[in-house]
């Protein structure tokens, strides 16, 4: 069963904790992780791009010159795609790129991502992530003290706006909550900083 140290917000080790084998100790499935990341990015697409086809461009209702006898190529409209200001061939239109995946696949991918982070020793457990006031400098010092001053995902048990607002101006740092973690955010971060209460929630749900 994987183990990791528990630190306080000053970077001092205050104990040791065993991580759940079912969540942090499985063999990562790269294929499933890839499918879930691709699904996440597709679901994030707005799909609002739009362009006009030749049928939708204003003008071009009359044949520009007669069919034969001018020495020029035959043309039916000045709004054909080869003309300047003409319509777009196979113009993109607003569409929904999202699609769904099996729940079991998403759970396996999440556990694979968490296990990969644990195997790389990039999981940092904090006994309690609490702040008295919104202070970016204090939060930055906390991350430096626990060795997570690089690209970091901080996971708290609940929506603590003091923590969220303290971290939001630090480049590369994202704060999320135990019930909102996803594979993309985990893989996109170099360090995963978990509040001990958030860790308990994650293990309770996914073990």
C-alpha cells in the first residue's frame, strides 16, 4: 500500500498516511486516460465558429457575363468560392462537439491519473489547508514550503473562497474541490497538493 508524508502549511512533517491501494496503487491505463482527456477537451469546445456559404453571401444573383464568346472562363456568380468576397466551401457552422463516455471508463482514468502521480511521488498531503484572510503572498510561501511552487493543482474538501482567491493570481496554480477533480487537471499539473479531508473524500468515493 503506497504511503506518503503529511505536512502542515509551514512545510513541517506532522505524520505519515497510507494511500488507498484501489485509488493510488493501480497500474495506470494510458489508453483510457487518453480517451478521457480527449473527451474533456472536446466537451470544452464552444463550437461557435461560423462562415457563410455561397448561398448565404449577399449579392451574386446575376450571371457576370454571357456563357460563350468572351474568351474568359464561364462564370455563374461573382459569389462563387473562387471569387474575392465569395462564399466559403464547406463553411463551418455552429455545432456541439461534446459526447459522453462510460462512467466506469472515467473512474478508471481518474484512478490511473492519481496512481501515476503517486508513483512519481508528486502527491503532497497537507493536514489542513486553511487561511484566515485572502493573501496571495502567504499562499505562495505555503506552496514553496511544501515543494510545490511549480505547476500545481490544489484540492480542498469544500469550496473555500479564501483559498481560491489567494491562489488565483499565482501563475500555474489551480484550486479545485474533491468533488470536481478531473483527469485533465491532474495530468496538467506537476504537483498534486491534497488537503487531508479532500483525500478522505476522494478515497471514499473511488475506492
